C-alpha cells in the first residue's frame, strides 16, 4: 500500500550519508523495499502533521509527519524488533498495511508511548530521560531482576583499572575552539588542505556479513559528491550537486529531502575538518575521557533541530578518532558512530584510510586502498543520475 515507501527509508538515509556510502546494500537486500521506494513520498513534500498524512494515529497526533518513521526506527532499536513485529502485511508481496491495529504489540505500544511520556512529564520535568530503551534494552521483555555475576565477568570487574587512575587530564584544558584548531593543524593545516580541491577515493566496504563491496568516491570542493558501491547484489550511487542529492540503485532512484538532504549536504562538505564552527553551533568541551587506550577530548556540537554530534579528539596527536551522530526521534535518540583510523599523508594532509561505522543494526568497515588528490573529474557525475 501507499505508505510502504517509508519502509526503512529513514534508516537507509541516515546511514547512507556517511562518508563511504554502502550501508544501503545490506539494507536494501533485506526485503522487497526496492519496489516500494520508487513511488513518490508524500511525507517529505511539506511539513504536514501525522494526522494529515496517516490514517490511524492515536498517540503521535499533531507531530510533524516526517518524524513518524524515525520514531518507528527507534522502536525497532529499543526492542530488537522490525516493522513486522507490530505491523501486518497488505495484499501485495511487498505491501504493508501499517494503519491496521491487528497486532497486540502495536496496541500495547500505544499504551507504552503514553506511559513513557507521562513518566518524563511527571518525574523528569518533561525531559526525555526515560525512553523505551531505558526499560527494554533491545528486548521486548524487560527484566526486573539484576543479572547474576559470572566467573569471567567477576574477573573482568576486578582487573579493570579505575578510569580515573588511567586517564591523564592535560594540565590546561583548552576550549573547544582551541582543540579543533589543534586538530586542523595536526591534519596539515588550512593552507595545505586548500591546495587540494578534489579527491578520488577507492577501496572496499566490508558489510559485516561476509559480503564485500568495492567503493569509489569522487569529492570536489566546495561540496560536490559522488559515490558508487558495487557488490554482487548490485550497484548503488549517491550524488550531491551542491543543492540536491539522489540515491540510485538498480531498482529505483530517489531524491533526498528534509533532514536527509541536510545530512547529505553536511557529509559532502569537502573542507568539513576546517568548517566546524560554520557547521555546528554550541560547540563545547564536555570532558576528557578514555577511548580504548587513548585519552580524548569529547566535544559536543549541534547541527540542526534533530541532529547533534560528539567528536573525540586524541589529546596526544590532536586527531579526530571518533564521531557520533545523534538523530533525535520523538521517543529517544539513535546514534551512528564512526571511528577514523590509519591516518596517512596525502599531499601534506592526513586522511583516515579506514572507517568503522556502526548503527543499531550494522557494523561495517571501509578501507581505502588509494586516495588521490586533485584527480581530474567530469562534473557531470555530480548531477542527477540518468539525466
Ligand atoms: C514496537 C511497535 C512498532 C514497530 C516496531 C513499528 N511500528 Fe509503526 N506504528 C506503531 C504504532 C503504535 C503506530 C500508531 C501510532 C499512533 O497511534 O500514534 C504505528 C504507526 C505507523 C504508521 C502510520 C500508519 C497509519 O496510516 O496510521 C506507519 C506508516 C508505520 N507505523 C510504519 C512503520 C515502519 C516502516 C516500521 C519499521 C521501520 C514500523 N512502523 C515499526 C508501532 C510500531
Ligand atoms: C518503564 C519501563 C518501560 C518503558 C519506558 C517502556 N516499556 Fe514497554 N514494557 C515494559 C514492561 C515491563 C513490559 C512487559 C510487561 C507487559 O508485557 O505488559 C513491556 C512490554 C512491551 C511490549 C509488549 C512486548 C511483547 O512481547 O508483547 C511492547 C510492544 C512494548 N513494551 C513497547 C514499548 C515501547 C515502544 C516503548 C517506548 C515508547 C516502551 N515499551 C517503553 C516496560 C517499559
């Protein structure tokens, strides 16, 4: 049915924007949503409310319609569910009838949403401190009884050094701006970076399930982007021309809109490492903490109403080791984490040759074999595919 085109869409997009491009392979392979994605999406066309767009809304009334599907993904993550645990299929092979209330899990979820909102309102001053995940922890059946200790976890607990003892807090804590500026110097500095105006990146993506894809990416200043992922399952492209962006697979093509478009634009920013203060507001140093064996500065910044970021900079090398993107949904935040590894010098600028990207469903690894600066590229590839 009509709303079928929402299926996994939000997920597909938040993931898709990340540097290297190919979470989509695994996502799309899942069920027949390729077919569904083809149709025009009514949700993104304007800021209508849930009631105006959907048929059977009883709790999420009056919310922006574009926020419904992100909330559904939050439910999936919080309970370890997928759409089919709460919704029933429609008549066609790839169809769903999302408006139907046939499943007890869907009806129960309405009660849970109301309960959760009431707890936060009554006990936490309206702040969203309790979410579905607080109780559910990835399972439909929350446990009320604390778990038993095991011999091995006992050992681990006893041998684990106290973080306070390990962590070496620098004598003088810089401001967020100073830490970012140190990072910009560490990767080579503005001047060296600005001598590079385009990049060609070639490598492989390990989808975490035994499937490997080849990835090639072209980027050009200020924010043109093209990526292509090829696997035995097919070829996918993601394109941004500076204003508009498209996703194309063998089965369908669609245009990015709303938050997804803003995300794509951000990830296409060629000089992003130089543009922190331009891209994020309220940048501030949260704390100094341990990330594996490295002591890092944790810096927080806001990108948009529904997107907040944390950045972790090595106190020694100054380099960015991790980024976490928080996507706010009506019932809690979802995160996407990117670890940057194996920085190497390309024409005087350090680029990470390995990226580990995870979200609530996937953990994937991208490995670049070659990053070529100022490679010749035909600007046509940044335009709408097939035009
Ligand atoms: C934990 C249960 C649960 C899961 C999992 C879930 N949903 Fe829902 N969904 C609901 C509930 C409850 C509503 C009704 C909300 C209300 O009444 O305010 C709903 C409503 C919807 C609607 C609106 C239908 C209409 O026309 O009224 C759509 C579309 C939808 N869900 C899509 C999805 C998709 C796509 C997924 C998987 C990505 C998904 N849902 C996963 C519980 C769930
Ligand atoms: C304060 C804790 C708490 C919060 C918050 C909470 N739940 Fe639950 N939920 C439970 C408990 C406990 C059960 C099991 C008891 C029951 O089934 O009635 C449960 C049961 C459920 C079930 C039925 C599971 C099944 O196997 O049939 C669904 C579906 C569900 N919750 C969805 C949600 C969603 C979605 C949210 C967030 C909007 C949420 N819950 C928030 C505690 C919570």
